[in-house]
């Protein structure tokens, strides 16, 4: 696993990968930066709080909808001074069944499982597994599966980072507000694992259950059979 570069593709400030608070657009998704005048691709990690106010969020959302909720297909890109168009292939992610189109979000169902994709009208997107969907349907508290993350700290953090909780880490890095402030920090299950001082690589385990739009939680809760 390559460490996260620790940089938000929108605000260019320190980023700590946390489910429900941060999104990743991999290069393999072939997402086009349609808001730029010249043909180019968009990839990288981003704070969802930045995405919700980004001027290009609608453009990115339209691309994500095409990437995540349609069958496998190809698109042709016209490149200046090149006669033949550049062909980009997009594979299906299987979330082709729209189950809800609401005021704040859309919900898509997978073709062969009970997994869901929730995408806010302002851009942030969330994948729910079968078990997570069941928990939301039942009104139970749920968490994302714990994941181990490695992130590069762009600037040194003063103090003993091994003894800090998540709120102290992001606050010391100056990005605490991107994770909901104190209320958001308490919802994030963070465990320090290691810190490479020379490389400034922080390793930690993290899980959270906060961040799903209220409208989505309400609608999914009504689907309980």
C-alpha cells in the first residue's frame, strides 16, 4: 500500500483519509475534468467538506454518476491538433438501479447484491455494504469496517503524536474543521499504530459511522421488509 500524499485535491491542505469524511477518485476511474478548457483527467483525495462548496462540484458529480452508475462504455475525447479522438473506457461498477432521487441525494442499488451507493447532490459519495445497509434499515448504529491508513504529514506536528487522539492530530495540523470539529471527532474511531519520524508517515486504524445524509438514512430505514 502506498501512503496517502496527505493533500486535498481541492484545497491543497493536509488530508487524513477517514471513511465518510474523505473521498478518493482513483486514476483508473478515468474521471474527466470537464470544467477545464483543455482535455484532462481528475484524480486524488479530497475532503468532502471542500467538495460541498467547490464551484466545480456539479461537474465532478456528473462525471461520478456516469462512472459509477452506468454499464461499461467508452467515451471519445477530442484532443486539439490530433485527428483521431482519444477513447476512454469505463467499466461498470454495478450500481445501475436508481432507488431514490431526492432533494439532497440519490441512492443507487447494485445489480447482484444489496450494496448501495449514496451520492449527495453536492458531490460526496458513500458505498454501503450489505451489512451496513441492514444496520441502517434497522435503525441500528453502524460503523465502516476499520481500515489501516498511512499518510504523509506535509508539515511536522508539534508534540508526541503517538499519545494524541484524532481530534488533537487534525487540530494540530490545522484541519480540524474538515472533520466536523469536536462533534465529528468523537464519531471517529481512531487508533495510532506507528509514526516514521524521518519520512513523516503516520500509520493508524480508523472507522466511523457518521456522515450518511439524513435523507438517505431516513429513506433506507423505510425499506425494511
